C-alpha cells in the first residue's frame, strides 16, 4: 500500500495507482470488488485511516478533500481576483475539478423504461458516453480490408442501439470533431431497437457480461501520448464511478494496421488480464454488452494531460 500524506492532484495519482496495483497483483493480494468503496475513498497514513473525498463529489466538503488546494505564485500587481482565478483554473482543468464537468454534463440520449431496458447517455461534447445493454452489429466492420484505423461509417441505422426511449435527435445535432476528441462520428447512428439486448436474445451472437471500456488510443510508442490514454481512462473511471479491474478493454481500431504498445505493463493497473483487445476481435458478429463506457479521448481541447491550460504560475 502506498502511503499518501500530502496534497494529491489528479496528475500525480495515476503513477501511484499503477505502482500499487501492479505490486499487489504480483504479490497475489488482489482486493475483492466488494471491499472497494470509491464513493468514500480513504487516505492511509501511518497507523491511521481517515475518510476523505476526491473533491468532485457533491457532498464533499473542502475540509475533507484529499487535495487541500494548490498554491500559485502571486506576482506583483496581481489582484485577488486574478490570483483566485488562477487557482480555480488549475482545479478545473488539471485537477479533480476536471471530473465534475463531465459528471455534471451527462445527458440521456436514450432512457430506460424499466431496469431491464437499455440506457445511453453522453456529455454535451460526446467526449464520453455510457451505455447499458448495448447492441452492436459489427458484421460490416471488415477491418482486414480497411487501411483506415478511424472509420466513421462502421454503423448504419439499426446497427447500433438499445431498447430504450430516444430523446429526439440529441445525438445528431452535436458537431463532429477530431477522431481523438469525441465519439460523435462513431456513435451518431445510435437508435432504439425493438428487442432487449441481453444474453438470451437471438440477435446477440456474443454476450459480454464483463464491463467493457472502449478506447481510442494515441501513439503506443510515445510515452507522453500513450499516457494521455491512461490518464483519461483513469478520469473516465471516476466519471463513471466504477473501478473494478475485471475489465474488458477494447481498442477502437477499425483498420488492419497493427498497433504497437511499448508500455503494456501499465495495463496491469487497470485490468486483471493486463491487456486489451482490438475491436476486430468482434468482426463479423452481433455483440451485446451489459455495461459499456466510451472513454474520454486522449486529445480533447482543454483535455487532461494533453493541451491542459495550466496557469503560468
């Protein structure tokens, strides 16, 4: 267990997480999911356990935050407003306040009528989406015949969706963006279907019970760019409120070009398998997922780790 006694920023937590998770996995000390309670995170100090919150929770008092606040250098001539704005910007864009924006801006695109129905929601920019009982028809993926790793035409109408109540054209009205910034292009044809995507459904050639995370990867041979992937996966887990390492990580890669990952050891911090699978593993099949998350992209404007607008001082 890593002892944490000082201020904690979102940018420094991931290396601690990776170190702790890999170490525990090697020692065979995997903690059961029932023991994990990330709604009430805990900081371990020497001989004591104190309940602390990350800072983005609605009921988290500032005095209970693990992060106690950053200290900016106040230059001569800086007004109190200017100084406070710098601290606020750091909290919002480079620290735990980053999570609040995405948690608070989630909008349901397709709502459940009952607990067994599907659910689909995204934040305003479609930077991240969350789905339950999701149906994907990947029979036209044909990734071995495509040289495009980020195709936008994988799904036609009726090939992606769930049994739920659609809210007009909330998805289609959202503007497309760069492929590593949002999921608008890939998920724009999400629609309601007439069957329930579940294990017994004849429309599901494959049923995936394990929580699935879909990710668009940045360069796997560059430390900086690949850690944009890991940082945003960790942030997405906080937005979703789910931290189990029994995770099915799927790389959203629609072409035949191989992906080289020089930092595969880091996956052991996130998954029991310590690996991911390409979307092509499901090629030619109709796949249904119990729980799915489309993670925050690695190159979002004002994103985490990539193009973060850090105050000068």
